[in-house]
């Protein structure tokens, strides 16, 4: 039977020749990623035994360095777990620190054709590497850590064919906002991205797109493992992997073609990205108090580069706080080396150490009531970044950087590329 | 498994951050429920009673992996019926033992305060005011068993993987 990419990865993981929508499949989980949240009071359960320490990765990312006693105790619990069960792949506070989904990508923990689980909803990020990855919630992460297996309810798949050439000032974030605006939520559907335009998208850009698919509630999102993906992974791990491609004749719930050349910078209005975005011009003039570039979706070196390009020899408006949070300390170090950090700081940005931080409203950039933010991060739910009376608009890192300069939502094409 | 209860009606795209706001997620477990829906329905957590049922629209529970289903269980919510429930929230419902049924079109047929009856095993929901019955998406047997037997923590304690404690 012809299968989609998702179905083929599930079939392999389940040890079956075929799976089809509607079935429950029980699979072995190849990679189990625990983060600091798993070790918090109210989440943590003391294990007597775990399935396989070789399959576990521990990454502290949501609140690092610890902001209070509770966070500190969680990290300590995590370190005890790491020691007790002999976990080798660890990212504690320090030079290897970073946001889990960034590190899963950069350290090649996401193996093409494999299954990866993590508590965090943006785990679908690893779909950029042909890895079937998703957020699971805490009880399930306890289950998977203990037993090494889980179940999936096989969903139907929607295929997006990306064609055409993206304008230089338009990014993966804009592609996503356009899809979310046009097609709404994708609850109970998988998404596969294919098409001739994928090759021109960097791995960072693909990951932005995959990460954001959490916001339209996809079941899984996957890209094909092209040579870029395979070379990236082979250069970083000796673990074996087997990319999966869709079969000819695989059945899709829908096939939609997106012309990237027709996409312009987009802005999502507060509270949701589902059918809630418009071209940036329609948001022009909306004043802002904070601008944020960071998170597992937009803390990449590409994102810092575009922010630095726009902010070079310019100033952040005196009425705006611009916070930039690199996706990992390794990215931070590279951004220092390339001069991006110097440019950003000179422009007035606050560049923080790597953490989920402001994106999750936990620390380093929390919004007060009545404040308005434009963010290049993952999520703009009401109350997400602090007060439920704050407003969160969303755009690409270029749009956020341009807006930080103007003090109001602004079109990045004023500063780069296109119309001058 | 039969659940009968009074309906609280919520709309489309109700997200986990509304159920469990950021200010609540790191509070002690017992203090978290009172923040539920404080942004969109202030005072709701004081009005909800043991055995009540939430009826949502499309995409109910979109968002994060935070234990929002547990918070609703703590408030006494006996079941959730929604036009659609995304995978992450649905998995949390299964794993915490919160009965959750997807039933497209049911939302529009219900008023707040109606009493509805859910036959979870048959994936059927009936509005006792109108007598109208809907068939939801059949819940696979394996998930039904987990959902209706208290979720994974009890299972893992029984099987000797976890130190026994209150589910969290």
C-alpha cells in the first residue's frame, strides 16, 4: 500500500509493513528529550527504572539560569536523574545550553526517519529533519522514559507543495502566517512540506516553518530529508538513520500549492495565528512597547543576522525595549564572532543568554498590562508573555527589527531589499 | 462509561494558556485551578461544580503541553466534548484520565446550562433538553481503557516503574 512520509516513519517505528489513517499504532520512541520543566514540582515523578538511558537527552531550557529557588531545585533534581541513570547527552547551564528544539536540530538528535518525543508543544520543530517529533505532555513523557514506547492515532495528511522563489526580505515566518491565515487550524491532520522551493530554504528556515506548525495544531509535520539534511546529520552523529519518502500514489486529504513569490511580510494580530494575519502594511502605525526576537522558532543565526542587518547603524526607538535571545549559547558565540551582537547592542537591543525566556512569559521580558509587543517567537496567545491585558502581535525577525526602530509596526522592506 | 452533567460552553480555538495561565503553571498544584479561564471568563473557577462538562468548538485545547487537562479535572470537570481536539491536548486527556470526545457539529446544538449525557464507550452524546443525539469520533479501545481508568500514572505505579505518589 502506498504511504505518506508520516505513515512510513510510523510503520518503521511500529515494525509493521503498513499503517493507515484511523489506526492506533504502538511504536518504539527513538529519542526521548527531557527538559527542565519535567523536573519541576508537580511534574516530576521518581523513577525506579527507565527504559534506556542511551535514548534519553536532557536539556535545561525554559528557565535558565534558574530565576528562583523552585527553578534551582528543579535543575538539581534533573542533575540527580542524569547521574543516577548515566545520561550522556546533557545540556546544562553553560556553554552547551540552549533551547531544546534548537539543540535537537544542531546536535542532530533528530534523526531522519525516526520518532522523537518531548514534553514541549514545539517539538514538531524536528520535522524539518524528516523526524517524526511531537509534544507529548508530562504524563506521557514519564511513560516514555519508563517504557520507551508510546502510541499514535494515525491521522490523514495534507501536503503543501512550496513552489517559486521567496523575496529576500520575506521569511519562513511569513510563509507560515500566510498558511495559517488561509487554511486555519490543522487539528488531527499531518502536514508534509515538499516542492521545488524547499531546496532554497535553509535548515533554519525549514525549522521555523516546522516549529510554527504547532500553532495550527498539526499532528505531525515533516519535510523530506534532502542532501542538506543528510549532510548535516552525518557530520554530527554516528548513529544510523533511514530517511523516509512518500510513496508514489500515497493518499492525501488535500494537496495545496503555495507560490512563495506571492508572499509578502505578514503580521498576526493578538491571541491566535489561526485566520488572524494580514500583510504588514495593514498593521503599520500600531505602536509597540516591546519587540522580541528569539525562541525555538526564531533564535537562529539567520534570524540574528537579519536583525543585525536591519539595525546596523540605526537605533531602537526610545519608547521600545528590544530583546534578542539566541537559540543556543553556540549561536550566541557565533553571533559575537560575526559582529551581530555588537551591532544589536549598539542599536540598543538587550541580548540575553539562551533560554525560552520571554516567549513563554517566564522571565527576561514579561509584559505588563496594557503593553503591546511584536514578537518573532512561537506563540501570541492572550497572556502568553505575561499579563492577559498585554497584546502580542507576531511577525518575522525582519518585521520585528524594523518595528523596533520605528516604535510602531513597520514594513521591513523600508530597510532591506524591495522598495526603498 | 456514562457521564451526565451540566454544560459550560466555550468557543473555537480555546487554548491551554487560557486554561492554565503562565502565572499559574509554577504555583503549587493545589493553587493552579483557580486561575483557569481567568482571562476570558473571570470568576468561572468559582462557579464550576463537580461533574460539570465543557463543550468546546473547533481546535479546543490548542497550544502547549502544560497539564491543563489535570487542572480541569481538579476543578471537577467530568468530561470534555468539542468539535475537534488537537493531538497534544487529547493525549493529555487520555493520560490524565479526562474523558474527551470529539464530535463535529455538537457545539452548535447546545446551550450553556443544558444537561448532556455522554456514552464514552459508544462515542455518543445526547442533549437531554432537546433529545438530540450525536455520534462523535469513535475512541479506539486502547485509548478508551487508559482514559477511563485514571491515566498513565496509576498504570506505571502498578507496573513498578514509579514510586507511588499522588498523580501530578
